[in-house]
C-alpha cells in the first residue's frame, strides 16, 4: 500500500480555508496523494522538504498572496519547474494575465467543482 | 433465597418465628426474633459488598494486551504523515483507533481525531506525542 501511495503523483493544495482543501481533496484524493498548507509560509516550508508534482494555489490569503508565493517558487531552482495552478474567485483578464505572468500555467475558478478542477489537473500531468 | 445462600440458620429461625406467631406464643416471640436477627446478620456480613459496575465507566486499560510493535509502527506512520501535512493521515486513524481501543488513552485519541479532522495537524502531532508518552513508546 505504501509503495502504491508513493507511486501516485502528489498535489499540494494551498488555501487558508480548510473547507476548500476538504473539497479539493474529496475531488482529487482518489487519484493523487494530497498535501496541504493553510498559509504561504507553511507552503514554502513544505516544498522545501517535500516535492509536490503540482501546486494548487489560492490567490487571496492573509499572510502572503498567491502571486507572491508563486514568484518565490519560480525563483527557487528546487521548485521552479513545479507547475502551479491558481484557485481563484477573481475572473478578470488582468488577474489571469498577472497569474500567468508570475508563472502559473492555469486557473481553477471558485466555486470549486469536480468538472472544473479534475480535468485541469489531469491535463497538467498528461 | 436462604437456601441459595446456604443460610440454614436463617431458615430455621424464620420457621420458628412463623410457628410462634401462628400458635400465639407471645412469650417466646421476642427471643425468636432476636435469633432471626442474629442469624440474618451472620449471613449479611458474609456477603461481599461491591459497587455495581457503572455502564458509563470506560473499559479498564489493558496495556499488557497491547501489540506494542504494531502500535509504534502505526504511530510513527501517522506522525510522519502529520509532519508532511499529508491528508492520508485521515485514513490511518481508524486502524490506530482499533489498536488502542483498550489502552486507556481514549481522551487523547478523541483529541487526535478532532485535530486531524479539522486539519489542525500541529495539534494532532501534539496528541500523538502525548499518546507515545502515555504508553511509554519511542517512535523511530
């Protein structure tokens, strides 16, 4: 079982709202190993010791916003190649452009749902 | 009842009292009642007095029956998952609960489950530490 688990790809969910983590985990948990962080600092500390295959990153968080976290991830040689997908309620073109500008590859829009989030993750891994 | 308790003296004294009452032997009745009282006291003093078991009482801790190697392995696995904020920790609660069912750490287990389910993994790690201390096990 452990070898089966470790063979699965790992997704790090970063969101300051535990309910959102629970929702995404219920959608993706059957296919991927799920790690979580509820703050930017916790996320950056976690990626220093773990190696997630994908990071789902909330934009609006109190200690450090998603853009800043993404910038730091992309500036770090250890994490710069890990794909980042933003989770956001912001849907303007400017917000999307800013996200792509700091290195994100895609968006998942809130409210989070299986039809919107599962294909985005699958596409990333494929 | 007297027979079940092997209280033959009580049976004899009670029979004598009964006979005296039926035959209106008032003169002997007081002495016969004293005999009955004395024989009853003898029987009652021989019955061990124990409080009835409380239905709400927690099952007694039976740590000698603990499978310590498996408990240690399960706690170490859970601790590792908690340190990495890995949500697989949730799946490891049920087996641990079974392993520690009679370990006398029900309160700490409840605390651990509550912390994991609310994604308070630091609190959950503290609960794991408390359980290991309570059971005197060292995690690898």
